[in-house]
C-alpha cells in the first residue's frame, strides 16, 4: 500500500505570528495591575514625610534654642533641656524604632502579593497565555515594582535623616550604630529592596499571601540580625590602633565604633571603625543586599518557568 504525502497547507484565515508585547506596554500593564499597591505605598510615605517635615521644623527650632541657651546651668536652659528630652526625644526615639521596622513592613505588604494573589485566584493562567509570556511577565513585575519601591524608600529615608539630625548630637549617637546606620544613606532603600525580593520569592514559592507574609517577616528579621551581630563587624574597613586618646572623647555622631579590645605584649590594642568609613560601609552592605535581591529575583523567575500553569 502506497502513502501519498502532501505538503502542509497554511490554515485559512491564519494571521501572522504574534509579536512579543513591547516593554512599554508591559510597563502599562504592570502599573494597571499594581497601581493600588504603588499609590498606597507612595501615599503612606508621603503622609509620614509631611509629618516628619512639620515636626522636624519644631525639633530643629527647639534644638537650636537649646544649644544657644546661656548659661547652660541656668534654670531656663535646664527647663529647655528637660522639655527637649521628654517631648522631642521621646517622639524621635519612637519614630526611630518604627523606621527600623519599616523595611520589613514595606516588604511584607508589597512583595508576597506580587505573585501569590494571582496564584491564589488562578488569574495567572490567563496572564501566562497572553503575548507577554510568563518570563517577561515575571521580569516586568519584579524590575518595575522593585525599582519604584526602592526609589520611594530612598527619598523617604532622606527626609527622616534630616528630621533625626538634632537627636544624633543631643544623645551622642554614633552614625555607625545599628539602628541609626540602617535608617539613612542608601542602606534603608537596600533593605527595603531586599525585603521586597524576599516577599516576591516566598509568594511564588508558597502561593498563599498570608503564609508568605509571615515567612517574609521571619526571613527578613533573620538576615537583619545576622548583619547586626556578625557581618557588619567583618566589613574590611576596621582599623587596629594603640592610641587610647581616640576613645577618650565624649560620645558624638563622629565617635568611632569600637569592635574589640585586647592586650598583646603588654600593649593595649583597639579594633574600631571610624565614622569616616560610614559610606564605604553603606556601599558594602547595600552591595551584598542588592546581590541577594537579584539572586532572589532570579530564583523567582526560575520558579515561574518550572511550575506548570
């Protein structure tokens, strides 16, 4: 029996192959999907920034009046000092505590929802079958949302750094202290970016928003404690010295951070990080946080490609 083979014929009515959705269109789609989250984050940070600006003017005014008060031992100066300590500093310290929690809060309320919400509702099946493709869909969400949130976080941290400035001198706080260091420069934005990346990854892994939020908080706090207790002391910026005079001055924002002391050959040694190494430390820490965020983003993309629709 012979078999007749005919060339394949094009299907009638078939149009040209669909072109990939352009990146400009993907930006618009991402905005439409997550505008509520972005507007919400921007609105909250804007409102808090306005509060910090208003209260910061008062704090700066009170501090200027305090340092210009003479004689310092007078009743009027003591009253001004007590008022600044009991009112302004109480408020400033409370805001500092919240500022250190802010990256975790921003991460758990933004990252997990990026993928987990669509996975829970099943709408991801529709998105993955469109011209955008699951890979481009994932990359667009991660890059655009992470970039927007990191920029907002950086701008917000600059407002806070200005607001908190008088308290550094009043309390003699070191700019390298853990709670201060994380709230300024580029470090705050780097921690927010990392928290977002953790949330997005765990949202894709767990596929449920609430469990992913809880896991994000745990993972963030674990890495934060690791940085505070272990990693930061080993940044290659420390100096060894036998000059004890460096540590006999009153505590101030420019004071060195003493890591350890020991005695060798009858000589006392100190290992410390001078305040002048603030920016090198900022870049080192922000660098490894960025690497972790990129790695988590790549792992999220891998999960999306591996999991069947």
